[in-house]
């Protein structure tokens, strides 16, 4: 680009201002400390946050409010225009961390008497939401395709702001040659950035809208597949954005859903997602659908009494089997073993539901059978009875012992049939029945 001067007046040739500033050469001519003599009243200039002077050159600084550190862009001019906030301090230190956009005359004339940052702040913040690369730093020592040293800078932000200041419409290639971050994008990330380069408003950008619809469909499908329909909305939004922007491909997205549904299973958990859940105190609950499936399976196989040995945490832990190939078959075998160990041989290999289907008709003839309440202990004693011929007599004796109304009525009917017409049903067990 030309010669640049340091504070002592030594000159050196540099390709651009950024390179010169990094080496401590901040001046385009031998430095002096003269103060401006006269303001110039022109109405074609934007309003800077402040202006400083070095070696007859005026530096128009614009503060960027989107990041925690103080970051400035600046334009230069040979003139101090009227209405600017001139500061007598040297720009030397500030120039080291600021981004040079060029001559002030490059700023779009429609921005006269306005601070472009203030004017575009809403637009810039909206861009930051849609563009995850906007506030990403270039790696230290990075040099772009134009040979510019951009290490440690927010190059994407700088390019975007420059386009706003100067009324330019940028394409993907404009970013790629000046930012290593963008130039290094591959696959889904590149697809997304090319889409938002056409505009971040999906209402008018069909390409972006199609990507949003596709990402939303993938997320909703996986929520259904893994039974995570009640997943915290913050987590859902995070996963959606990761897929939309290409940070997650289809495989990565599915893996994160799988591990959310089955938290005890091994696998790669994205540290950023883990930290996000922690920072936002979001609920990453396991699949209620799978918990319900395990609960139902245990109840059907074991019945309420044996199933009561499983705590809610046990059920929650067992639900992880659905995330393992062949896991459900393993769970079925383990539940079957529990059933077989607690019932007579003739019921082994079956289930509570099957066993009860054969017992209910017999028991119903002898009394009002209450399998989950009064009679559940008796029921399990029958399930352990090896001789099927004893079932009827055992049932009859049990129902009479608990004063079951049905059994007592049946006994009374039997006695009447033997000529004892005055018998009143009671809890007394006679030797006649």
C-alpha cells in the first residue's frame, strides 16, 4: 500500500494499514501533534462517535456495541467536518485494535449527519442472531486470500459493517476472500451461509426458508422418534439452530437426541449442548414414551405385586435399553427370569396376564375376585401352586375366610338345596360346604 510512519518518524513499507498498525506504524506521513485549525461545515459526512487526529489525518471512530470488549471501526479524512466530536487524544493506541474501512468519502451519502451504527443497530443485532459467524474471531496469525493479516479480528462482522456503511450488497465470495472463517466452511455450514448471504429474512428469502423448514422437520421427527415431545423448548431451539446453521449434520443431530433420550448410554455428547443445558437450567428429561413402555411391559409380565419392586428410578434407567440394538430383547429376558423365579413351573415362560386369563373364570365362580386389592396376596399364592386341581378348593376356602358376599351367597344356596331353607348367610364355615 505504501509507506507508514511510527511515532519517532521512521518509515517502512507495508501492504495495508492493518499490517502497519500491528507493527506500530500508525501514520501515513511524518507525525506531528498539531490541533485542527478550523471545522469545515459540510453535510455529506456520517457522525462518528469521536474523531482524533494524527499527522494531519483525521480518524473517524465508530464503536461496535455487540461484543463485550471495546471494538471500533474507523474511516480517515484530511478534513475535520463540522458537528463532529473531536478529541485531542492521540489515536495511536486505539488504532491498534480498530479496523480500517477506508476514506470517509466511501460512506454512503444517505448516512450524512447520522451515526451508521446507531442507524443500523437493530439490523446488526438481527444479523447476529441469524449469522453465528458474525461474532467469531479469526485465529491468531491468520492471513486471508488477499494477503491481509486478520488474526484475532472479527472479520465477518467487519465486512458486514463495511457493506452497511457503504451501501454495498455482498455475496458469499466477498466474505470468502477476506475471512478465513467463511472460506473454511464446508458442507451444511456453507449451504447455510450462502443462503443468509442472500438475506436473513426468510419471508423474502426462499432459499433460507427451505433450509428452516427442513431443519424444523428433522428436529420434530426426532422428537417423536425418541419420545421427547415434552423436551424443554430452549433445548429444542438450540438443536434446531445447530442443525439449521450446519454445525450439526443429520448424524450428529440424531446422536444428540438419542443421548438425551437415553442419558445412561455411552456416546459423544456435544460439550456445547451440555453447557447450554447447564447454563440455562433447561430440563433434558428422558423419553416419557420409553418409560411408559417399560412400565407397561413390567406390569403385563409381572403383575402389580411383583412390579412394585421396581422404583421410578429403576424404570427410568431401564428405559435406556431402547437406545441399544437388541436392548428390548435383553430386558424381556430379564423380566421373564423374575416371573419364572416367583411362580409355579406350569406358569413359567408365560406372563401375569396369561396366567390370570386362565385363573379368573375359576375364581369368579367362587367369589368376587379382587386381584389388585383384597385378594392380591392370595392370588400370588395360587400362582405358586403346582397342583391345578387344588385351585377351586383353595379359592372357596379363601373367599369364605374373608366373608366374601358372593361366596357366602353361594354357600347359602348350596345349603338350601340340601333342604336347609332357613339358613341365613354368615361368616361361619360349616362342615357341609
